C-alpha cells in the first residue's frame, strides 16, 4: 500500500529565507506527483505537477523535484514571503483514479 | 471561469438526516471526485466519476452515494448521516478520464453531524 510522508509536520522560518519541504513515498510505481497549497479553511490550490518521467518543475519562486527511485520529492521555495504561509501537501497518483496524499507541512513565514 | 464550486459551505445535520452536497465545474472536465479531509487522516477518496453516467468507489465509500447525469455536476449524497461523517468534504476535477492529470479542488463543505 502506498504511503506518503511529509516531514516536518510544521516549519517556521524568517522572511526571505530559501526553504525546502520534503515528501517521501513508499512505492516508486507512480504516474506523477502533485504539490498543493492549502490556506486555513480553504480548498487546495495546485502548485506544480511533475510527471513520473520528469525530474523537476518550476513555477516562479517554486521548484519541485522528483526522484522516483528513492521515493522522494522536494518543494523548494525561494525568498520566502509571509504570504507563503500555508499548509503544503504532496500527493502521488499511484494508478488511474487514485491519488494518495501526505499529511502536509504547515509553513509559517515570520516577517 | 468559476472553476470548481461547492455548496453549501457549512452544514449541520442531526444523526439520521439526509442531504446532498453539490459540486459543479465549468472546465468541461471528464474526471470528478469527492474527498474527505480529517485531522490525522489526510484526504481520502470517497467516490469518483470518469464521465457522465460512470461512477466508482474510492477508499471510503460507505454511507455515501453519487451519480453523474451531466459533465458539469457531481453531487454527493449522505442517505443517513452519522457523527463519523463529520468532516470537510472536497470535490475535485481534472481533464481526461484517467484521473492522473492536474487536479483542481473546490473550496470545501464543512459538515458537522450531531
């Protein structure tokens, strides 16, 4: 059974720092991996989708990498801002119609 | 584009009552799904649909029914609500039928069953 783990569960950093969020999964047989952002009391916003054949994807200050063989993905946030404060979730598509989520990392950026 | 919309935003039910959570999308996506989000459990798939008239069960389908009569709408029905169904419910959609394309989520419905 695929399990997705995100460590740490919470992270607090000062504004302006570059930071890395981690996601690991137990089964490398995935279609793709998707990173989401969730603000308190809100839905999920898609940030980046990495296909299983890709190594990384970039969008603005965000860069996500994928290493299928080791079962790991990282989300790199450059020059963090208070507006980046949210919970970040990763999810893997293990087969068609099946998306397995991690528990998320709650990120706080301190001004 | 409104994207994925859900109604209501909040709902309180008594045990045994029934209700329908509404979900609609205006992106002409074939794939739609329902998740519930619980503390410590993450998001879990309830039901999904790969197109009008086609639905299937996810990880936690018991106590929920779905139907898909149009591409746009995918309602979730609770036939007899139980306290264990207190949760936040999210609807999602994506293009294609396979369900492994980029997922777009609605704002959620917060349900409390007393």
